[in-house]
C-alpha cells in the first residue's frame, strides 16, 4: 500500500491544526520499549510504485489522515 513517512512531532502538529490545542493537550509523551522495538523494524522510506500501479492511493498529508479519521468515526472536531 502506498503511504508516506512522518515523525511523531509532525503528527502532533497535524492534530493541532485539525483538532485544536485541546486535542493536543490530551497527549502524554511516554517511552514504551515494546512499541519502539516494533516501530524500529518499519521502513523509513519505501517505493510504492507497484501499489500505485494497481490503483492504490495514499493520503497527501497527515492532516488529511486526521480529518478522515474524524469523518469516518463521527468524532466532533475539537476547537
């Protein structure tokens, strides 16, 4: 499947833009060795030409992913 790479900081800023400061205040930064181990095995860069050739499409930004989540799960946007 096609996708894109982003940092946690970039994800938080997207949440701030889409969901507001109140949504970001709910985040608690906490280290988790098990999660870090899993994520460390994920590729940072990848080539999705084959997936795109089959018609798969990736979102263009993390802001878009947050908006889609809110729309799909009918979560009211936080201002």
